[in-house]
C-alpha cells in the first residue's frame, strides 16, 4: 500500500453539548436524544446505533422533556414554554404551541394500555405549578384542561399505566392527580433531610407510577423512595447518593428500573423474590454503573439495555447481560460521543479544512513540510497550520450543514431559515470574503450541500425533498434545475454524493433508498438498495463474507471516499479506525490476521504477498472525526481527544478518592 | 419513622373533655369508637369531620377499655370488671352495670382473644400487691378468677403484661420490676370455675431489662416463641427494643432508641409500633419459624420438620437417606438397593464398629493400634463419621476416667484434617486442663473455628507455662526460624535519622525519651537482637498469631491475661517486628512465619485491651516507648508514601503531556 504523509489535526475545538433528555421508542427501536443546545437526534438502535436523523438546535430552545407518542410522533417541550412536534419525514419542526404556563419542566404521554381514553393525551408540567392536559389530534395537539394548580413548578410527571392517575413531582412534595377530575388526591411530602442535614429544598427530579399503585420518586437529597399512592404514605426509602438523583426510567414489564445521579453513577434496581421460589418480591438495588464523569441528567430503559446521558455529552448504552440472548456485539457497552454527520469539509487543492460549530465556521490552512521520514516519524514543520477565517452566523439558529468547494473558493452553509453562500478570493496570504446576496427563495433551508469536483455546480438538498442544482460562475450563480421528489413523498435527503466527472449525483433519504440523477440529461434513475446493481467486487464480498472481526466492529462507518488516482482503492473510517480497501487484493478469510499494527519485518516477499489482503487498517488516530485523501500520498486526519472535551466541561462533583 | 407521613384522618374532642380510653376500630362496621370523660361513648367513621357532632351515648358506669379484634363485635370492659358487647350496650346505654371485682381492686391490663372462634377476654387486677386474673368466656358466659402467686420474689411489682394463646392455655407473660420475664399458663377451659384457683408463675427470661428503670418498660408477644421488650438492658444504658426467642432463650435482635420511649409497644400486622422521642416509630419485624439454627443466627435449612433424625456426624461425601432431596425417587431407590448389596457383602462387623467398641473398654495402647489400623484403611465411605464418633467416644471416656488420656490417638485423629472445634469442643477443653501445649498447638493449626475465648485460654497457658516444662514437650518448630544466626544479607541500612523532605513532624515529647534510651545503647542492641522467649514458646505463640479471630470477641478475654505475660508477649511481638523490618521485603524468614500484619494487629489488640495496666508497669515503659517510636515511624512512612503518590501523579501528567503531540503535526504512516 505504501507510505502516506498524514496531517494529524487536533485543533478542531469541538465540544458536543450535554445530553438533556432521551426517549426510547419501543415500537421502532429508536432513541430520541435532546441536547442542551436544543438539538434533537434520532438513533436507530437496530442499525448499529446509527444517528439517522437530526434536528438543529436553537439558542432560545432549551429542551426539558422529550417523548414519543402514537408510535412515530416525537414531541418536545422546553423552557421557552412551547410544545413542539417534529416532522420525522421532512426533518423539520411541524409546529410549536405555547402552553402559557411559563417554562415547561416535564411532559408525559398517556400510556398505550389505557382503556379509558379514546385518543392519546399529552400532559405538561409548568413553572407556575400548573399541569396542563392536551389532546393529541392526528395533525396537532389541542389544549383540553388544567389540573389543580400546585404552588411550585412541576418537575416530573408520570402516568399510572391505566391512565386514571398521574403522579407529579414538585419541590418538597409529590402530588397524585385523578385524571378525570383533575384534582390532587394526595400530597406526599418528601423529607428534606440529607445525611442528617436539613437542606433548603428537596427537588423531586423524577417520578414513576407503577401499575400496582406504587410511586417511585428520585430527589435532590439522593433518595429513591417508594410511596403507596392509595394511602399517600412512604413505603421504603433508599439513600443512594450524596448528590442529586436526577432521573429515573422503568422497564415496560415493571420488573426493573434505572436511576441516574449527579455523581455520574447509574444504579439498576430489580424486583427480585425475597427468597428463592417465593412469590413475595421486593425492589433491590442490584448494579451500579459508573460510565459518566458528570451528572446523569436522563436515563431510559429499553428491553435489553440501560441508556443514560448527561452533562459529559456521552450517550451510554449498557446492555443488560441477562437480557441479551446471543453474545454478539449487541452485548457490548456503547459510548457515543460524536455526531455521525459530517462537521468537517476539505478543500483538497488548497489544503483547507472547514470546521462547522453550532454558531460559527472556522477555516484552517494545513501546514507543510519538506522533510521525509520512515513509518511513525513526526516530521519537522516548515509551515504551521493557520487559522484563516472565523465566520459567525447571525441569529439564534444552529448551523445545519456546511461545505467548502474542492478549489477552496466557495463556502456554503445553511441554518433552518437561511442559506448562505460565500466566494473566497486568495491574494498571496490575504483572503477576502464576499457574500453572494439575493439567494432565490427556494434556497432557504438545506440539509446537505455539495460542490461538484470542478466547483462549477452546487447541489443542495432541501428539507422538502427537492434537490437543486445551481451553476456557479465567477461571482454569480444560476439555478439550473430542481429534481422534485416523487409525488406524494416529502422524504428529506440527508446524504449527497457526486461523481468526479460531475455527471452523476447520488442522494439518499431517510428510508435508505438511493436516488441517482443524471445531471446532464436531467433524468432520474432510482435504485433502492435491495435491487441495486452491485459491482462484481461487491458480489464477491457478499459471497465470501467479511472477516469475522470486521463484522464485530460496533461503530458505524461515517465517511467513505475514493482514491482520486487509483479507482481500486476505497477509504473509509469510523470513530476508532480507518481502512483503505484495495479491491485488487484477495479478501481476508477468517484465518488471516485482519489487523496488524506492526510492519512485517523479517518475512520474505513471498510470505508478505501471501498474507496481504484487501483491508488495510490503522487504529492510530482516534477518536477520528474526519479522514480524507488530499492527494495520492497525503492524508488528513482530524482527531478530537476526549480529554480535551472533558477539560472544557464544568468540573464534576468532587468525590473522595481515599477512605480518609 | 412515620413523623413525615401524612395522617389519613384526625379528630379531637372539645376543650375540657378528656379521652379516657384509646380509640378502636370496629372492624365489622368500619367505625371508630372512643370514650371520653369515662362514661361518654363516641362512634364515628371516616366521613365525619367533627367529633362533637357524631353519635354519642352516655353510659351508667366508667369504662376501662373497649376491645376490638377482627371478626367479632367490640367488647366494653368496665372499671368494675363487667363486660358487655357493644351492640347490647348501645341498645340500652343506661343499663345497670354490675360490679365484678372487689373494692380497691384495680384493672391493670386486659386482652381480647378469639379461641376456636369464640371470644375470650382476660384482665388482670391488682389489690395491695396481689394480682388476680379473670378469664371471661363468651360462649359459655363463664368468668373464672385466678390468684397469681408471685413465687419466690414476693416484693416485685409487675410492670407489664402480654399474652399469647394456643389451643389449651393462655400464656400470660409478665415483666417484673426485677427485670425478669415470668410466664403463667392459664387454662382456657377452667376445671372448676366456681372455686377460686391459684396460678404459679415460672421464670421465662432473666434480667432482660434493668431492674431499676421506672418508665419505658413494655413487653409484647410476637408469636408463641418471640417476645419484644422495650426498656434499657442495663441500668446506665440507653433504652432499646429487643426481640427475644423464648424457646431458645436467645436475643434475636435489638435496636437502640436513643431518644427514649414511653413504655408503649404494639405489634400489629408484622410491624412493631412504639414512641421514640416525639415520633411514632414503626419497625417491620417478621418472626421466622423458630429453629435452633435460626436462633443461633444460622441459615435455616429447607428441611421438613420431623421427617428424619439427623445422625450426629454426617458424611457429606456419600448420599444419605435423608436430605439431598434433589435426586429423584427412582434413582435414590436404586442407590439404596445397591447400598444394600454392598452392606450385605461386607463382613458382619465393619472395622469402624470394632474401633468404637474398642474405645469404650480397651487400654490406651490397644486403642492406638486400632486407630492406626483404621487410619491405614482410610478410604471407607463413612470415614468422616467414624472419626467423629471415635473422638467423641474417646473424650467421653476421658471425662469419665481422669487417668485416661490417649494423647497419641488424639494427635493422629486431629491430623486427619476432618475434625473441627465445633465437632469436638471437649477436646481442647481437656487439653487445656492437661496443659498439653503440643496438642493445643496442633488444634490451633488444624481447626478453623476455635472461639476467641479458647484461643485466649491457649495464649494464657502458652505464656505461663514454665520453660523447663516446655523443654520436655515436642512442639512443632516449623514457624520459628533460628533468629540468632539469621543471615543479614538483605538487611537494610539502619538509618538513625530519617531525612525529611518537606514533611517534618513536630518534635514531640518523645525527644527526651530518646535521650533516655540513648543512655543505654548496649541494652537496646541486646534487646533488639535476642529473642525474649525460648524458641519453643515462640513456636506456640506463632500458632496463636496465625489463628483466626474477631477483634470484638477477643478483646474482653485479653484483659484477663496477667500484666507481666502481656509485656512478655508484647516484647516478643516487638522483637518480631524488628526482625521484619530488618528485611527489605518486610517478612520473617522461615517456612510459615507470622506476617507483618498479624504482628501489628496483635500489638494493637494487646495494647487496646491492657493499655491502662501496661502503662503503669515500670518495666514496660521502655517497650511502650519503643512501640510509640514504631508507630511514629510507620506514620512517617505512610506520609512519605502519600508524597510519592502525589509526585507520581505529577509525573503521569507530564507523561501524558509528552504523548499529547500538540495540536498539529505531520506524521508518516505506512500501511501494510
């Protein structure tokens, strides 16, 4: 394969926002995650935990609650006092409804098993102590009525599985409401004492209502408490942390639940028989997990795993070993830190990198060296990397996507409401930036932007399912064509690729179909994955199968590119490795060593040739956010060490290291 | 604690009225009944808000208690001893109430039972220090009066009563002012109701509470075998709740109530209710089926009671007829059949039987031969049981005939590794009486379960036995190394002064002690190099050091050892410590030497137990100073370690920074 010069970039100062809510959807096995900047992501747990959908954040929109309703509908509510529904097809916000109760702290959808209710209901708890009931209609939500107003904010809500009662956690107490009358039938006072010291307030961060009438509460005094909702009395109390217990989630069978604490610990509780083969059962704290360094703000309980997220920005999926039947890579712990979408684009000709942040873009020029060396050497730099440009967006919206053209003279990015295109001029070391004004009205919101290789065309995938082709020449542009989505679908395109001659454009939507467009003749060829014409190589791979270790990889491939000069080479990478596949070499079988970090030293050429296989893997760079070939012998790798992210987070709760 | 719970309902009487009888719930009608001002009955339910407006009945006599149990109508017991059903009473509230008990007789306590679906009421009265029990049967309307005789202790005052009932008797338990619990059995069906009968009480538990506490004493029966007692166990200690198993006379559990109680205790639905300080405390307590193992704190086996009688020694290696219920019946039958055949094939008298019969009559010599013969066979399936039976047999004979002491036999049997202390507690007892240090050493090495009291008794003997009598014994010297000519290859450089780096502990009061010590340098060197005990004693003491113990149980026994023996042992331990620290690895030479931890733990234990005594002894002063210095040096070692840890962390950080190649670099990568 040979030697490469690798530009190892660590100056991408990207810090993901902390996770605020997770909501697990049992029907589709998907997980919705909201972050503190208002971003909402949807992960497909069946497809290797791939982050398949993404809604950009907004400065004023701090999401405090997230829930699924009627199978496929996703709602969020936040401190701006609005309930929002997300359109999972078009990838935009369907509508937002102000509830007029001040900031919303909690939200819950009526349980599916409820017999009493004809349609689903949505309940929100507000800052002013009101609990508001909404009816979910097929295309919107409609306010129905208020429950009895409480004296302080409602921080948590949980429906009884029959839908007749609701538990609401507030400050210093828990209320139990009768849904029919809307009146509070019990008020359960939570003890403020914390380790013998009376705290000012005890905040009930989470409640869970079980079918037997038990209410489980978690609070800021570090307690997990069990209440009898029929009598309004405390049944049992577990003190599990010195800090707040901030989240709770119960399994559907109600035989186990999970809580998350501000110390970063997640505790698993299970309903186990008191003695073996006795029918009497009790809740027992079974397993503690420490996968977080900071507050665990939210937890979810899928049938096979505990899911947690918090301030330290990791989404952790911890499978329950007793629930996993086969010991495959589904049983492995997952820690997802980085988005699976592309945040970095690269101008190969000018050796530029464009970094996308929530509210700005950064343009960097890579350095250079004249030295050469052998494997593993760090070469002396003749020129260091330069920060060329810092482009700030206006307005509260986060950037959805961005791109720099290969020649480096065009930069485009988009927010939810505006599309921006800039022309860059290079005069020696000076750069001048000129915004292309008067964007046509159809170019308002792009989900994906791509330039053709010769930088003459701009491809924009809008959220309405249309694909626009724009001709760029000099400082102006001309709208060439729009591929409209097939009638009846509004599926958003989230991936774009263009062939190097600029004649073919491929686009992929959220439902995994791939459309190929002929740009010259303006025709649409559509291939959906199942009946696509595979290449011979791909058929061979299918026949022979991948190496078992390759199949055991658990992180999704986030980027694929082709070698500009050698069509047989494919470069792909995920967060922990990159791989160049040489299609001319034989495929590895299960007996060959897939990954060999050491150079074959004293082996003869014959042995070398015999053991050589198509997959060339390197795990030197991690976590790897971006990798591409700049030219034939040069690679660029963008890493983001986790320690650098942690260094930018607020300090975690101090814990004593030693017993003294 | 239920103080933070919300009461479900609360009612109060008008100002000036006094509630004279606890409110009860009529389970049949879901109503509550209370009496105020002795004669006024109030009945209400959950919906009522104001007690003043609810049903009221004024009675003609003063009520002592209203009693209500599930499944029957409540009863009203009047202060004069008459009893009425509530319904009958409400039909005519002003009806005449007869007087049952005599003048000056006062009802002290009452309880209401259902026996064979018939209500039975018992109440206790007192008159001039005499106690009477009345049992009222409601099916036959018979009232029987009994006089309670207090037995030997006529002066004691009964403070609290409780009762439980079984088929024939009411078991009345009383807690007297002497702190003991007595039991009186009252027949449910009186033999002769007309005659005034007497009942004698018997002592059930001795001194469960301190005799001189006045208030806060209460007693309640949990089931036939368990009672809960509220009170302070010793005069000075805090009040506490204890649950006793009366069948086995053991304390099941106890809980301290530091804020004090009011002498009221109820048991209802597996929960104990009591006042603790200003709050009502509820403690869930479920009585397990009383078994000896349970009483001793061991897990109870899931075995049906009364199915099989377990043999005294169980051989776990062969399936027994009893237990091991997991085999299906067919299989076990087959095994039984096979075993039958095996049995029939064996000679009439198996060697084990022969051995057991030998033990009972033959001479020591002959027994030794037989034991040796049996041990040579070894692989018999009932090996464990026979060994157990043999030892028990031998020990029984030892006790019967003081001259009989088959020492060699016992040694051989111990060395089979199948015995333990709990199998033959008499063995060590006899060895202690005979001062057989060799056998004791062997026991200490072999038995995993020697109680701390016995360990301590051994230690006493090991320290007190004369050197000349030690010479005659043949103790195992495995753990002792000849320290006098030990090789000093690994010897650390002796440092007179630790060079402090940053850390400098306060120059304390010991500096002048140091000077004092320095005056006699020859002495010190002599002391540190020569062993204070003869090697044989050292071997015995090492056996003690190796034995397992629990600090709490050992400490009280250590206090009984004479002070000069304590100093001797401390000197020996200090000597061992010095030997340890001479070595770079901090271990002692030898095959099975005591470890540094064992040495340090024992030094601490001995000092904890006897410090006040040792500190007064002039000859122990130097030793204490040495030990003090030892502790000081240990502390400085740990502080140095802490410093090293910090330095290491800094180094680690530096190392990380080195690995961190900065924000940008160009590297060469070769892919193979």
